[in-house]
C-alpha cells in the first residue's frame, strides 16, 4: 500500500505535535518549527530548551519504525551505534528520553 502525500504529511504532523505536547507536559519549553523545517531560520521539525540550551528535533513517522534497531536494543535502555569513523548515536524509547530530560 502506498501512502498518499497528504496522509504521510498528517502522520508526521501528528508526531511533531506529540513531541511538543509531551515535552511541555513535563515542563520543557518546546515548539513546532514554522514550515516543518523548510525555512533556513527554523531547521528541522521541533525545538526545545533545557537548562538554557536549545536543541533541534527531526521527526520521522514510519509504518514499521526501525525494526532492526528495535530488535538490537532488546530490553536495554539504550542502543549506541557508530558507523566507521563517525560519532556514535544513541537510540532509545521516547519514554526513556523524557525520563532523562524531565524534572
């Protein structure tokens, strides 16, 4: 099944709103970026501030998420992945992320 553009866009918009609303619910100042990342002054989809520093968030909503990463993380709290000669990345659940940055 092919997702129509409008449907895929609305799925992404729902995720962007969830990110903003969830962060605000735990006391983190957050916003959806105007134009969903199309303007150079507002890169990426969301932004939030913790301890005076702003962070940018890119949101991707996919049918199956990342099955391989989900399998690799298993029951661990974090999965650290590093491509050759690149900086490591951390994969975790949204719940774990909110727990780390929340009050």
